[in-house]
C-alpha cells in the first residue's frame, strides 16, 4: 500500500515536471509584441506628437543570419550644443516579447549622438527608432530586419 502512494506521487511529480518543461519551452513564443504594442508604448511616451523623418540614421542589417546577435547602430544629426542637442533615443521592435529594446540619454557634453549595441531578434520584424530633441521635436526612422532560418526563425 505504501508503494502505491509513493509511486502515484512520483508519477504525478514527473507529469508536473513534464508540463512545466513544456510551458517553459513555449513561454518565450507566447508573448510577442506587435505593431500595436509598439505604437502604444510610443504613445505612452509622446502622446499624439508628430514625428518628422530625417536626422536619424538607423544602421541594421536587412538580413540577419543570426538573430541572437543583430548589430544596431544609431546616429542622430545634431550640433550637440547647449541650445540644440539630442535628449534621448529609443529603439523599439515589434516582434520581441517587450516592445522597448533600448533607450539612450544624451547631453551636450556627449559631443555626438551615436550609440551601438547588439540585440536579439526572435523573428523577422520592424525596428523603430525615435530621437527626442532638446527643442521637443521628434524624429523617427523604421527599418525591417529579416531573420533567416540560420538565426531564430523566419
């Protein structure tokens, strides 16, 4: 009788472990931001302000062979003086679990509004970059990065 209760408990434990393992494998694929989530995040930051094109250069590969380490370079055209400088740059991705990827803060002492990093892209998606200027102007640029099968999926 004791063996039956121990065996049942062991079977239940193994079944629960299997379910937990499956959930852990599927969890990263369940939660994915989309264009609406990116738009909501941007609206939370800037409301209904208008965005201008230009001034922001977003350098990302058109095709990423490895979605685990996609290089991203951002340059914003600005004199970076006390009266005219880039306050912040925000990068968003519409296919990652969270829409916000990275934010940079700048001051006139930076001399140049430029930053580089690497990001993980789980699938082909749009990258949106917004630069906030000291005078309140907003500049944006959008680029699509295709993640190939050699990366994390297409």
